[in-house]
């Protein structure tokens, strides 16, 4: 490995260079997937625990009004959060696949060049 290469094959120098660590992308995707699963589970629990108007009774009616002012927004926000997390899980998966495909294609192209150079012989 040359001085300018990093273990993940990226460049560690030069203006505008960047590194992509596929393992970190996979870790981030796994973390977001777990958060998405937890969000969906919370939303399911919240839906199961969501009381009907009759449950509040006469004494609980004032609390029901307060609850219903915020419950709809809360459920909508949790639903939106779940969708956003799911979207990001998919996007990270596609990003990882794209980088992995590009890395494989570059490695194959470089190997082909190396084979051509080896078969034609280079002056020593």
C-alpha cells in the first residue's frame, strides 16, 4: 500500500478528496434500522393504548380534551419519523451498494491493467 492510500482504498490527501468507509455505512444503516423498528413498535403500543372518548368518563373529560389536542400531532409525528427512518435505511443501503460496486469495478479494472502490463512485459 502506498503512502497516499488508506486501508479502505481511499485517498488521504489532496484537495476535494474524501474517504468512504463501507463498514461505517453499514453500521449507520443498522442503527437507523433499529431506531425504525423501535419507532414502529412505539407507534403500535401508542395506538393500542389510545383510549376512546367513553373511557375518559365525566371526570376525565377535561383531560380527554387536552389529550386529544396533542395525541393526533404526536401520532402523526411518530408516523413521519418512522417513514423518514425507513427512507434513510434504504438510502444508506443503496449508497453502500453503489460504493461497493464502484470499488469492485475499479479493482477489476486495475487488475486488468496489471495483467496487461505483466503479459506485455515492462522494461526492467
